[in-house]
């Protein structure tokens, strides 16, 4: 039924619950799951501005450093996914970084991949991401034809 799943992760509790559900589905249906994390331009700028404020005027023009810091968040998210996969005994998973606008990158990934299910969290992890998440879910729902599961940790815990 679901043999090729894409799970969009961002470090939020909702996306973590979605990843857990996706890993269980991949195991149940002997399918594959790809967990993807998008390093956003807006998030990089948000982090740069925050770092500049904290460094009290120190020069801060090395965007590669900020991108590396943002990617560290992604690596932490992926470490959590690896631990979840081991816990549920799912071996058919991969992790993938994308860079750019989350809506554009995820829609492109969905349209060019052969996914039969997309899982996305309802709420983002950070304030910078929250302004984007509604647009991301909306873009996925309106611009793709793949079945999409929007997960909320609150609803998931009520259904368990």
C-alpha cells in the first residue's frame, strides 16, 4: 500500500510524531521512508540576525557558518530519527537535506520522486519556521497529487 513514503521533518514535536508514524508504516508495509529536512534561507537570516544581536556588533557575514549551524539542527533531527528507526525496527529509511524555500523544495521533491505518501507535521519547531509551515502544508496539499498525512502530536496521542 505505502511502499515509498516521504516524511518532512523540522525538529517539531508534530514532525517527530509524523516520523514515528511513517517509520511504523514503512515497516508494516515493507516499504521505504525518506525523511527530509529543509535548511531555509529565512531561517538562516533569522539565526544571523539573532547571532549579530548577541555578538554586539561583531562582524558576521559568513553565511556558510550560519548554514552549518542550521544544518546541525537537521543532524540532531536525523539522529532522533535513526534512534526511532532502531526502536521500531525499521531498516528501510534514508535521510536527506534540501536547501532553499521549504514549499518549493518539498513540492519539487514530491513531484520528482515516486512517493505514494507524504507525511508532514502541522506545527513547526521555531518561530522563524512557524510563519512558513502553513504555506508549506498548503503548497503540498494544493500542488501535488500524492496522498498527504498532516500530523499533530495532540491528535496522534488521542488516537493511540
